[in-house]
C-alpha cells in the first residue's frame, strides 16, 4: 500500500516539482490533490509563483518621507517665510509659501522605491501603492548600483516605442560596501540574453 503523503505542507515550488515528477497514470489521486493545492495557492496569492527579490520598503518609505518633510521641507519653509513676509502679510502669504515650497521640494526629494519587486521569469513586476509595472527583461538596458546609496539598484529601461526610463529597488540581499550585489550581475546577464534572443527572433522574421 502506498504511503500517504501530506502535500499540504509543501511549498508552491515543491508542488510544481511534484506535479512534473509524479506518475499521473499510477497515482491519479495524488496528481489531482497536487493540482488542487497549486490552484488554491495561486488563487489566494497571485504572486505566489513569483520569486520576491526586493526588501519590503513600505515602512521605510513612510519613515523617510516623514523625516524629509519635517527637516528639509517644513522647518526651512517656516523660517524662510518668516524672513520674506512681515507683520500681517505673513498671516496671508506665509502659509501659501510654505505649502508651495514644501510640496515642490518634497516631490523632488522623495525616495520613489517600490514596495515590492517580484521576479516573474522573463520580466520583473514592480508594485508600489497597489500599482503595478511590468518590466520585460528584454527592455532592460543596464542594471547597476545607485551611486549615492549602494543598497539601491537602478534599472535603465527602454521599451519599444517609448522613451528611456529608470526603476529603483532595494534587493533582499545586501552586498559588501564596495562589492557588486549578485543580483546585479544576474539581472544584467539575463537581460543581455533576453535582448539577444529578441534580436535573433527579429532576424528570423525578416
């Protein structure tokens, strides 16, 4: 009699491997259970099949934004408006100046890093404030460390028919101070391979 296997304890990757390896003719019930568990996990979490490659920055962004606003926006705006406007004029123009100055500087200095980045095989999925951006590997021109903050990784992206853009994210693994994070090398290698494959396909279609 075949030994009972509790597939409910398996991770999604283990379930994928089991679904590929199992003899479906010999163990049809087990195959059905594996397929059912995979479907349930994928339905409950649409990102479950993807690999998370970023450090969660939701709270970091909130703290950073608060610090930036207080020390580099609110305080300078209040002091500057005090020098520019005197007496009754300050009651009218100082709040307006503070709002305009603060909003402009805050938007300029805010660290725009996505909450989460997933590796979906042939693309990266950036999620920020419940908004998604899918970046195909073949669209990535270059991956490098951010010069002013090496814990951040910058992607230069050039989509077909669109202008060049950039994406930032904080990887879930940190490298030494002056060393290159392994994910930078890996993404550059995969992006180069994806671009070469795209070029070869275009040549065959001509």
